[in-house]
C-alpha cells in the first residue's frame, strides 16, 4: 500500500518560504511531573468551567503557571517566534489513560496570544494545525503578529497546544534518532518482489518494536485522537471557558469532529478547514489524496509551461508524468550527494509533494527540478526536510507522532489482495508518483503496532452540536474538496468554498474567507448559504 501523506496546515509551509523551517531537533522527553517552566512565572486559575466529568475534577480545576515561552521552544524556529514577550506559555496536566485518572499523567504544552482588548474578551480559540504531529504552539506563535487589529485578535485569546506526545508536551514520542531517520530516508523500499516485500515488512516490524521500546506501550496506546480530544476539554476548562471555540486545520478537522462527538454540548463555535472525511476508509482516503496531488501536479505543470523557464523544457504537458519519473529515475540506483548528506528518490518525491501543498512553492519546485536535471539536489532536499521537519539539529519527532496516532486511529489493512488493489488504485490516481514497479502487498508499520486501535473512522453521529463552519479549497491536494462538502453536510454546518490551489486557507490573508470566520467566531453569525471565495 502507498505510504500515506501527512496532511498539515499550509501555514507551516508558508513559514518555510521565509528561510526558516518548521522542523526541529528531536528532544528527549522530560521525565516526571511538573510544568517545566523557568523564571518569570505567574499563577493563573480560571477553571473549573463548564461541565466537569466525574473523577477528573483536579484536572479541570488545575491552576496553570504562565511564563514566557522560550523555555518551551523545541526548534530553532520556535526559539525565534517564542521570543515575542506578549506570548505566554504553560503546561496542562492530563491523565495519560482516562480510564485510570489516578495513574500516570502527561503534560500538554500550551501557548497563549492574549486578546488585544481584555475588557471585551469573549474567551479563547483553541488551534490545531494538523498532522497528526504538528505543533499548535508553533502555529499560533507564527501568526500572532497577523492577528493584531482583527476582530479575532481583539476579542479572543488564541491558544495553540501541542497534542500529547508532540512538541513541548511531555512525555514525547520519539522512536528514531537523527541518524536512524536519515538512514531510513535512503532506504527506498521500491522492490515489490516477494523478497522485497519481506524486507519492507521486516523493517516496518522492527520500527514498531523500536517505538514500543523507546516510547512505551502505555503512551502509544493512548496517543490517538480520542484521547487528544479529551485533553482539549481539560484545556478548555483550565483556561476558564465554559464552551469551546476551536479552529482545526486538516487532521485538526478529525480532531474537532471527535471532540464534537464526545462533548457536543461543550461547543460554542467550531471552524474546520481542509476536512478529512471520517466516513472514508483508509484505502479510499489514500486514493482520493493521490488524486488530489495529481490534480495539483497537473496545475503546477500548466503554470510552469507558462513561465519563461520551466523544468520540462520543450516536453508537452501530456508527457509531464513520464518526464518527472525519468528525471528521478537515476536516484533509484544511487542517491545524489548534497554536501555531507544525500538526496534519495524518496526525498525527491517527498520534496515535490511538499511543494504541491501550495502554489506559493511552485517557483521553488520548478527551481528544484531544474537543478536536479543539472545534477544538484539541494532545493529538493530542503523541501523534503521541511516535510519531515528536520533542521540542522535533527528531527522534531513529528513523523514518529504521525505514525503513532495513525496506527491507533485506524485499523490496519493486512489483506494482501486489498493491499495490492490499493497500491494499484493509488498509482492509477497519481501516475506522476508511479515508480514503474508492480503494485506491492507489503504491510506497513501499523500492521505490527504493539497496541490495538482505540477508534475507528465512521460517519459522525452528533446530537446537540451548534452549527459549525467548514472551509474547503477546490484545489486542495491533501484533503480534497469533496471531503469538506461531505463533512459540512454530516455536521449540518455551513460551507465556505475557496477557489485556489493550496492546502487550507483560514487566517492566510484571503479576506472573503477570514471575514466569514471572524463573523462566526465573534458574533456566531454563519453565512445564510454556502459561500464562494476566489483567490
């Protein structure tokens, strides 16, 4: 089966254009309890607020310790953005296993950009930027300046949180170290012969065992969306909000849907941008995503051919898929040296995918492919590093967290016939990614995961949920447009359609979209009908 692509908010990609990556060096989890905050702290108790589940009173009513955010920065990029003195950070204690709240606990990193007008403050908006594995703290810190003078910035605290196991949260999910992750990127797993499949499965089995050894089964068993949604409710109460306001991008739409199913009466407002359809099975989701990236690749090619210089040269558009694979083909036998590192076939493919998340990166991709044709892989390797969240210090751990959440959120596909058909359908949906090998029946790491799934995707069954706002982009490669249409219908919400070529759009400078979002979050006024916004 093809490797699933990690949907993340386009925000992190836009940040990378500035010359900074959203990547991070992997850090060891801090053992034991405590917030881990340094000097300049202030006590803050606003909860408990709203409904408190029995047995969880001490978590819902906990006193938060707020401080500057530098001590919670885990990446070079965070160390720059977290230096903003207006930002405040803390950690929220939650049960590691909600079935045993008296047992081991975890700590959720939170970052707050206070409302400009505290006298007219309406509460907090909790933000998740996607992944799973992306940092909400990074997302909010990077957008803090853009919120000044907006209705949202005046009336709400914007709060980013790092889900359990991720970023500044403790303990942290880290399975591979930097050297091991770099080595994995050079291991192509392109051989689909019986021997090749056996090797791939052995590698996946070893990775699952490594995660169990280094992370622990107790954290892995409770790393899924079900539990992160419960953490969100604890955070809501600790912040003093009787009702939740939530902005979820990409995977964050699945997280928001899970929260709505578990706590429908606790929702005030919910914006879901770049929807994952919870009713799709894993195979459908992957194939639809493959078709989305093919659509984005085709649009990129059309744009490129209109430029004065395009990597395709005189090759016609209908031959772009083959030309792309022919350009990358030498990397299947020998990786290309890039300084002290190497660009693999996988890296070149992932770097291309990273750039297809937004048309802002199309010029960078054009340059990278042109460089590759002349024997240089530096730009494509940088794009791949952005996807994998690697900086000069190492990896953020987001890839390990992505696997950990995915493997407990969905039941693994293990039937060889289904795996072969899924790979065939994926190659058919995204021919530019077809390496020319026959389809594979190799099982991925989730087939060997040391703990069972904790949830199953299904059409949401929600009663008592206020109307929500769903935003979907017509040219979104990672979360195709129709998924947003379907989610809005299932949640009986309103849909805002954005005509563009990027993954997610809210709070990224599109006035039509942001006006609808601000009007909803601040005044609880939804569009009377589905809204169309153009680039």
